[in-house]
C-alpha cells in the first residue's frame, strides 16, 4: 500500500517534471516560427541584420555605411592583435581549435569538465591568462576588436551551438531562457519585452532588433556608442537601460543567456562584426 | 602606427571611384564628457586627394562631419596601379598622409 | 550614460505597469528628522537592497536614492536624507517583489 | 544647446517648413557684385563660413550670393536618421561646370558641415556622413558655371536609446 502510494507520488512528480523539462529543439523551432510568422516578408537568414531586416529606410542607410563600415578600424586592430604573439611566444591561435579561424559559430559551448558555459569572450581572456597576459575588460575596445576579427573569419557560417546530453547543460540552457524572459529593472522589462514582443517597433528613434539572430552580428559598432561593443557590453547596457543594476560581465546568468540565445538562432549565419544605430 | 586613412580607389577604366574612411574623433566642441566638461573641438579641416600632380578633390570640413569620417567621389581617368595621395590636416595642426594604389 | 531620456519610451504600449512610488509624500508631513532617524532609515534601505542583490535584481534607481540620501545627510539635511532612504527602501522592496513574482511569472512571456 | 536668434531666424524657419525655393531665394541679402570672391574657389579653408550659426549666414559667407532651387540637384538623405551622429547624405547633379558642392544642416550649432571642391575632370557627385543635432533641413548647394543651385530635404533626428 505504502509502496503504491509512493509509486503514485513518484508518477506525479515525474509528470510535473516532464511538463517542465526543457525541450531545446522544440523551443528553437517555436522561437524561429514566431519571428518568421511575425515578419513573413523577411528571409530567415536576414534576421541577423537586426533592425535593418525590418525597415527599408534604415536598411538603405546601413547599406550606404557598409560600403566602408565604421567597424573597419576595430576589425583591423583585432586582426593585428590576434596575430601578435604573447610575450611567451604563443598566440591566441594556440588556444583554439582550427587556430581560432572560422570558429565563432561554435561559441558559447558547454564545458563538461567545468560544468559551465564558455563564451568566446571568456575563452579569449582565459587564453590570455593562461599565457601570462592580463585579461581585457569584457566591455572594452580590445575585446571588441578581437571578437570582431574572429566573427569576421566566421561570416556566413551558421550558428552551431550544441547542448550535450548532460543535465547541467540543459540546466544552463534553461537558466538562460529564464533570464531572457524574466522582467527586471524599474521599468519592469525583460529581454523579451523589447526583442520578442516589439521588434520592428520604434523605441524613440531606433528600431528594436528581433531576438532571433541578435547575437549573430556581434560585436557591433553602435553609432550611439561611437564605437564597438562586445556582447558583454550590449547585455550590461540593456540592463542599465531598464534601470536594473547590471551583473558583472560574464556572470553565470549572462553566459547562460548567451547560450540560450545562440542556441535558438542555430542555423542562422554569423554576420558580425555588425553596425547598429 | 598604422595610417589613420583607409582608401578604396577602384578604376573602372574611364573613371576612378574613391572612398576613404579616416580614424578621427571629429569632436565638435559642443559635447560634454562624463564629468560634464566640454570636449574641446578637434576635427579635420581639410582633406586633399592628389593624382598625377594635381588635386582631384578637396574637402573642407567643419565639426559636423561624423566621427571616423567617410567620403566618396569619382574622377575621370586614373589607371590601375597609379598612386593617389591623400592628406588631412585638423584644427590642432595634426596631419596624416597616405599614398594608395588605384585598383 | 544618462538614461533619463528613456522616460519617453513610456508612451510605448509595451510598457507594462512599472513600479510607482508614492511614499515620499508621507514623510514630509512628519516632524524634522534627526541624524539617528537617517541612520535607521538608511540601514534598513541598505539591508533591503542587499537582499535584492542576493536575488540578483537590484535597481539602478535604488542606488541613486541611496546616494542621494548620503549626500543630503552630509549636508545635514536629514529630512531629505530620511525621505531618500525611505524611497530607496521602497524601491528595493519593489525589486525584491519583482524578483520573487518573476520566479514563476517569466513563463507567461515564453514563446511556445 | 542654446540658439541665439539673429535676424535670420525668420528666414530659417521658412526653410524648415520646406518652402525651399522661395526661402533660399530670400537668403540673398547681399546683391551680386563682381568684387565678391568665392571663398570656395581658392584653396583656403573657409573658416569664417564654418563659424556662422545659420545656413543663410554660412552661404553668404561662403559664396556671397544666393542659390536657386534646382531639380537637377539630387539630394539623397534618409527620412529618419537612424542616429543623428551618423547620417549618410549624398548628392549628385546633372549640372555641368560644377566647381563646388556644400552641405548644410539648418539647425546645427554651425550650419555649414562640408564644402567639396570639384576641379575639372572630377564628377559632381559626393557621398558623406554628417552629424545632425536635431530634426532639420539638409541643404545642399551646387556651384556650377558661377551660379548656385540648391536642394533641400528634411531629415528627422531623434537620439539613441534602448534599441539596436
């Protein structure tokens, strides 16, 4: 009798679990379907161009700028930085598969040893530290330049984020998803408020970018910043704009968020570095 | 240090299309920094393009030209491999010059 | 960067109910505040904001109100210092409320 | 930004309302005189013109004469600038004997933004990126055959915020 009750209880628990068990494949499908349905005239791969995919007048300004894009200097600096050996003679290429060329689309990944998500920015600083170099600021120009170059070598390659068969990976994914949809800050906005519910709408002068493909264009040169910004910079400024205190760059929450957002954009091409208003 | 001037000069046979992007703050003198201090004006005033011993284009700029300024124009003539000399001078008297090959 | 300009976004329909404060008015009718009142109010606000920090959900406006309270106290304007500290505490409480209710509420926004 | 209202304020408002041709013709405070030297005709940086506040004063300082609106001047500028810090604006014209092309933004602290000198053999077509302080008119002046021709377009400018 007791065991029957226990069995019943267990069944109840497991069915609750089933309802709550994350299903990344279904999520990604629903996510993409939402945007494709909302914007039937936008080609799926065009979502990586953010607001420019959604507004003709802005697209023309962007195409005009892309003739000689403002991130050119940063990209060039990143290329030089990437090629320059550390003081110990090693270089970034030694820290990455394929010498670091054409691999942007594989980041972030879940590291089984550490049990955590590793972003490209994090991997770059770890590479520096492993070679006796001080880490860069995650929101600074150096990190932006390096990631700009690495994105550039990966342009056109589709995001290929893997969630290994590991409950911790699934948990990281789920945490990222929760962060994405959780309202925060005095304005009570979630990431989704702007980038799921209202992409294409004007937030003052600007057209909000769709969340689908939003990281594919990173890092970005923003006219508002008058310079380049990393993913870390984008996420922390998003938080402060809604009057929330940003977490420290590369906090677990941000790493998981990047994992989630990149995963649901799987299949869309890397387009970074990008330029945005 | 690398040149502040990036050039694309492409000959189509009859004309040469020139695009430049210059790394320069182009501070207008109307903007305040984080501490509320006015950032003093610092902008390129004149930019010249010299081909075959003569100016083919001269830009006079004020502070309203965007940061990292860009300009595009075309001139008749110009052959692949020819030199195009580009120089700028700003309001502080700083200058830079580069010579690019027409492609 | 100053984000006050963001206020204009309020006209956007997407703005869900924001947390509005009306407590400041209640303090002004009271008798003049002392330094001790300020210290008490400030400590309470700071403790509440720390709790919000544990929930990873502090608001920038809370920090601004706390800073304002300190500034007023430095000038011995304890009325304003107490008012700002109480405002900060209310903001911190609202951010805690937000974090707590969002533990489940986030799912309502999810694309499925 | 504080704008000092000078005698040209009324004229400038006219321009803003888009009565381009009339307004620009009205800018001609100074009569044509052969003694007038085109600042843009020599290689000297037109310092004085860049210091003028309003478009009318800048044009007067730069050219000493008035422009007439021309549909042969094709001004390409966005309806709404994605960011006032970087507004791509270009001009081309079918006019011949073009010697200079100037860009002005009517409500900038100093209206004159750029002057391009076009020697013989260079095509009368320029693209550049300008800063615009607020919603206002972009005015382009093409100097051709010793005359001035203009085109005008309003560009809406709002500052950056949450988006991107």
